[in-house]
C-alpha cells in the first residue's frame, strides 16, 4: 500500500543522490491507467523541480509498479524542510463490450502523498519538535506556533476534551483553528511521525 508521506534527504547518497522510489500496488480486478506528477506546496498542480518516471503507465490486476522520482530543481532551503506533493491518478480500464448501450460514469481516483525534503543538520532533532509547539488563545481562535524547522502534523487534538480538526503547522509559522465554546486552558494532541504512526499524547497549556 502507498505510504502516507515520503521523506527525502538531499545529498545523502552519491551519484543519484536526488533519486527516490515510490512503489504502488494494484489490488483491483481490472487494469488501470496511472499518471503521476509532483506538485508544489503553494498549490501548484505541477512542480518543475521533480521528474517522475514513468509519468504514465498501465497497471494490470495484482501488479506492483516502481516509480523513480528525480529532483532536477534548484537547491532547496538548507535551514528547514520543504514540502511537495506526489500525485498519482488512476483511471480504471473499461471493455467496450461492457459499456455498449449503457450510461457509464467513470471516476478517476487521485492519491496525494506529502513529500518532505529534509536537509541534514537541522536543530533540534525531529523527535523534539512536537513538544516544542505552543498554544495561545486569540479571541475565538487557537493559535498554534511552531518554532521548529519541521512540518508538524497534528492529530487527535482536543481542547479540554472537545475535538479540534487535524492540521499541519509549517516550519517557523503559526496556524489558527476555531476554538470550541467553553474550551478551557488545556490542549492534548498527537503528531504523525516519519513512519506514519501517531506519537504518544502530549498535554500543553493554552496561554
């Protein structure tokens, strides 16, 4: 199954240092046409910084396919993570005999996976980042400050037992979320680590 996110360490290997792999498995009973492209964090549907090969391929039932992701853009920031998105669209195959004389609605499914480019030598370590978040009341909103160089994905957030939406805070940036009516001064949350697993619950004060 595809991963929830991909992590890229530029310059860790020699030669094809900026090459990664994504493996997708096909579990449907019919073949599909797949098209893959990298998108930027700022909403660009296609980033010119990456090359995905093959960009289009046909996958049969039970097939597993490997894609090569190559970075061909300018150097990324060395002081914090950079976010891209890997997008893979699958269009199911249809036999002409099966659809002859019928009204068919054909839907294409798109898988969107975060790709984090993480430079070496960032401080503090990524394991310490979740506990370094701070929370502040800003009127009817909750302001979450992230002083670290990492993207931090929050999950299972609660303000005094009242659920808050999952969110992601950018490096050295702030995020505002609506604060439930009657929320007190405490918040609990988990984060998603590099392996896609939820970290232990953290409790913090809303200042």
